[in-house]
């Protein structure tokens, strides 16, 4: 579904950005210039790089990451970037044509300045059979929403740290100390979050799209049914009727979804049965009070804890 936008996007973006490329890319920089695809990645970079880095996220957390359309100003930013931090895999389908428009090969997929945060992640739901369009918008490499588990941040931070050290050898010890401090705090917060949500383990939730697999795995939740009858397909009356019976039979207490999907069907179904429809953010800054990595997860774990009491 996403790949059909690739050529249209590339041509329109390239046309809009031609004037930008006449500008010089050579200028004095006191900070590493880093572009990330998502805000949660931007915050992780900032946590480690602090005042040694300038970070710009392309995708607003208020929109579905699948359908982001970078602007000419984003092309200019990435054409001047020292590193490009992304999720790899096939979630950000717009990323490759975006980089092609910027025309900086070292930032391309597998390039030396491309920071693929999927490296080292234990991927979930890797398909074990050939995929068909009849199954909806399936991800060929496995579930790509790995940023939704705090445990995976440990792997991502290591990946970011190594790339910062390569790009800026003069500040290796600075980055290493910041990463160490972040990981120490992360271990403390993971213990806090696990305690807060101890009662969630073994419970089942319904989510709109298969985007919290890693969040559910972290808490020991069961999350196998979705408002979408197939990935990328909006809820249908027939499927909602099935879910109503399923929720009652399995004693499901909550339906979860991010802010950018319509809440109408979720709330209607939840109200009909007498359960809760709650927001689980997908990106840092998606809602007020979720402006960094830790407050983002604080919010999400508080939401799910309250919903499953």
C-alpha cells in the first residue's frame, strides 16, 4: 500500500527541493547535525549527545508514521546532516526516496552515516510464510514498532553511541558518560514501570493496529485482536460484531490506540460493553506531558495500569 506512493512522492519532493541544492553544504558547525525519522529517536540522540548535537525529527508524532510526507526544509536538513537515524526495516517507507532526493549517498540505507536502529533488536512477528496482498499491509521483516519497548532502548542507545563516537572522536568520553547515565536511569525506571503494571501481566487488550506488540511483550500482555480486520483496513460492522463477542468471552478490559486513528468506533464499542478506550502514544510529544523518552513511557504505563485495574 505504501510503495505505490514512492514514485509520486520522490518526483514531487525532488522538484520542490531543486532550489535548495544550489546552497552550499559547507559551513562551520559546532554541533553534529543529526536528522531522525521519529521523535523518540531524536530524544534518544539528544539524551546522549546533549549540547554536542543539533537534532531534527522529520515525522511529527501527531501523524501516522506510515504516511509522512517530508517537506523541502527536511530535504535541506538531511542534505546537511552528519548522521541520519531511522528505524530501518519497512515502517518508514518514505525514508529511502526522501534520502534519494537529498542526494547524499553516505546517508542512504546501509551507508556509513545511516544509523539503523533495528540493528540488534529481537524482532517479533517475523513472517514464516510468503506474504500476500490479501493479508493487508504486512511487514516483511517482522513487526517494526520496536521503539515501544523500553528494553529495546538499551540496544538503540548502544547503536547511537557508537555512531556518535565515530562521527565525533573528540567527545567520546562525553557521549559514553551520558549513555551510562541514561542507562542507569532506564534500569531504575524499568523497575518502577514493571511494579506499576505488575497486575497487567497475563491480561488481554484489543488495539487498533498491530503497533504495540513490543509494549505488550514488555508487560506480558496478550494483544492478538485488532479493530482493523486486516492491517490497514478500517473497522467493518462485521468485524466489530465479532470483537464485541470476543471481548465479552475473553473478559478484555481495554481497547488501546494512538491519537491519530479515529476513536469513534473504539469508543462506541468500549461504551457498549462497559470497558475503557485508552490512548497509548507511539511518539514522543504525541500528547502534552510526553515530551521526552521517560515522560512518554510514564504516560503510557500509567494509562495501561489504570485501564487494567
